[in-house]
C-alpha cells in the first residue's frame, strides 16, 4: 500500500487522522507513526478482549484522545466503568482509581498497565490511621477524598471529590447532627473547603506532590509575563495560590470554565497533561505553563496499555470484606444529588477565615 502522511500506510493515516488533529501540538511527527500504530493495535485489542479504557485527565494526549473510551476525573471514570457492559476495564490512571473501579464493578476484570502507578496523596494515610482518628474523635463523620486506597475508604462514612467536597461535608454534618467533620487526607483541599463552609474541619497532613509545589510567586510571575491570561488553580493547591488565581475549582470545573469562556490565554495550575488534553478540543485557546508532571501517571504508556491487553496482566483486586465497606462510602456519595455545576472555590469572597484542626 502506498505510504501516507509521516511514512505510514494510507489506511493507518486515515484511521488515526482525527487523533493526530488533537495531539499534533504535543506529539512530534517523528514519534507519530509508532504511536499511531500502537493506537490502532490497542483499539483492535479492545474489541477482541471486550474491554474499555478509562483515561484520566492526566494521561498524555495520545492516550487520552487516542485510546480512551471514557475520559475524565477519577470518580467519573469509575461510574462509567460501572455502567459499561464491557467485561474488562483497563485503568489508564493510578492504582487507587483501579481499586475504585473494582469496588463499583466487582464482577468485571480490572487491569492497570503498571502496578507501580501509585499516588503520593493516597500513600499518605492508611486504614489503620483512620481507625486511630476515629478513636480520637468519636461520633464525628469521616469524609474521605476518592484519592485514597480501598482500605481507607473502608473506614470511611462517605467519599467526596474536589467537585463536591463542600456539599458532602455539609451533608455529613447535617446527617450526624454535628458542627465538625473529619476531611482526609488532603490538607490543602481541607483548608480550601473550610473557607467555603461554616462546618468545622479536622484535617490530615496529606498532600499531592503535583499541586503542593505551586506557589503564589508562580501566579505573580505568570501575571507579569502574561497579563491577559486567566489563571486557574486546583483546590489541592495551597490556599494562597487559590486566592491569587482568577478561578479555582475541580478538574471538571476548570474544564467547564475554559470551555464556556474560551479566553485567549489560560494558565492551569495542575498536572501538565490536563492542559494538553483540553487544548486538543479548544485549539483557539493558548495554554501556558507552569505545570507539574505526575511521575505516577506518566508510568502509563501506549506500550504498556497494549501489553496489558495482550497478556491480560496486572489485575487489580480488592478483598470482598474491604470492598463491601468501601462500596458503601462511595455509593453514599454517588447517591447524593450532584452539584448543579462542579464546585468552584471562591477564596476572595470566602465566607470567613477558618483555621482547620490538623491531626
């Protein structure tokens, strides 16, 4: 067959052209033939294996746009896994996400392309830690971020995401009839939630190694260099970063904000690949650094996704006693009416300054 673009066959070039249109600013022409061939192979394997791929927002563009059947944040992907009729779920993300998918889809085979794809935030706390916290604060509900392991979720009353953390905290306070709630493990998320609610927050000193590195000085430097750019921050960033930004919100809220407004220039203070992936759908918007790479997310590649499906390797399982208790916490969150819009964190007009109690 005659060669097409980049020396690929015309058939492969046609098949992968829609993906190339979205990734061309982030993948070099030299890399593309090999990546296009892998994308084609993976998409064929999915049909053979009756599999779907859940691609997190922090996956690289060739994964996100090339092979992801469902894309989004960690909880959204797990919910899609539960709805999917596929027998096999491949988690293009990190280990706690695969566990959450297994918790919500116990009858499906859940695979992760690299078992070493962990998370600094999830590693910051254990189920044993949560049991000790509950002994110290008896009677208070435990709200746990979904960025945690299954054994932590199993000790939890209800889970939350950055998009609904304020809603969940206020629900838990009402349901338990208390004025304080334990919100773990992300310290900065807890501090930022505390500024949006009158409910007292007891927090744990866990941090995301991607978001904790951003500083207010980064925001000032970006404003000086790009005075017209809109600066968006994730609530896992420190409070002063959110206060200095134009908009602060969950992954979904940031995407919705940029999609609705379509500003000429945007700075996203989050993992690098998220901006690259949104840029594929909004070519008229210029996305500017800084951003930080998650080394755990970057363990997932087209090559090990392909190998995962070829060999059906690296299955993620959760002991049923843990899964059953963790499922209750996740399901309670899923059953809450979703926020009308993904939450934004208004640090400028925050209700009041609240000092959290740090365990």
